[in-house]
């Protein structure tokens, strides 16, 4: 077991492979865990990329099935998780890295690009989360029922009132686009990004494509890329090609 600690924050992480560092962010919303990556839905990036990269993944702080824990920082929910991701890279002595994220990994990646533009060399956003105009409250509702109650059962120091304040700041304070950055930021972001859109309520196709159209160095996959399942290897090959093209010598 490996852990990175900073004050009251404890982050469990795992590594696989060797080569240029590749940070992996699992989907699953606030229940994002390494186990989620390993389940291989739609594919297992640890297995897929460890042959050419130093793959690093962590359980998200306070994910119910994970081993990472820390306070709920009500005033800075997105940034508190970005602190953990950048802090883990610092802990491992890594300056520059690439990142591949699923679902909630999309907003996290945009925040990493905002917070550490000189460190993230390239990014892959697979089935990224985004805010649908017709379902602005989707993520708050999903987490107030699917994440908060179990967390409160495990943590005597956290109440549902605290969870409500945390989720309100995270998903209701700026319920637009990709939550963590503005369209203007994406329009001026020079980092190469590859976007693999999805189209379910939590992963709106329109938002993913809007980001792809705005970002000056964006590429986009075929769509749909997960169905039929025979298409997934094609999408994975595109990720390999993208990472190889932008990997520093």
C-alpha cells in the first residue's frame, strides 16, 4: 500500500509501469476509485498504458469505496481535489506529466490545466462530465443521495448539512459548461487535449463537443466509440497515438 499524506489528508495511490508519468483519474463522480479503473468499463487504462508509461492513480478523497480521506473543504471543493492530485505528483517527485480522466476526470483535468498549465503536457478527457441546460441539478441530486449518506455513516465528523454545503458549492454555484473553467479559458488553453465524447445525462455530447471546438489544440474521437464494443480498441489506439505524439523525448 502506498499513501501520500498532507496534514489531515490521506491519499491512497497505486503505480504501474514505467516511462513518462501518466496520471489516471477514474470515473464514478465523488466515488472515483482505483478499483473503478481496474473494472475496465470501458477499458482498464492501467493495463493498457503501463507498457509505455508510469501510470499513477489514486482513490478520490472521501470516495465511499476508497481508502483516501480528508476534510470536506466547503469553500473550494474542486480545488481541494486538485490539491490532492498535484500534491501526489509533488510527493512522487514528478514535475511534468500527462493525464487521462473519465467522467468527473473531465472537470478535474480542466482545473489541472488552469492550476498547473506548465506541468500538464497533454490531456485525454474520456466521456467527460458536463452541465446540461435541461438538467442543471443532476450532479447535486446524484451525490446528495448516492455519495453523501454513506459518507456520513462512516464519518462522525461530517453531517448531511456539511455535505449539502459542499455539493452546493461544487455543483450549484456555477452550474454551467464543465463546472471548473469558463469557455474563455478553454478558448485560450494551448495544451493539447483529446476528447472522447459520450452522450448520457452526466456526460453530455454537446458540452464535450463545444469544448473540443473551443480548445485550439483539441482532437476528438469517433462517436460513438464505446458501442458497439468492437470500437473501443480503435479509440484506445487513438489515445496511444495522441499520447505518443505529445510525449516529451
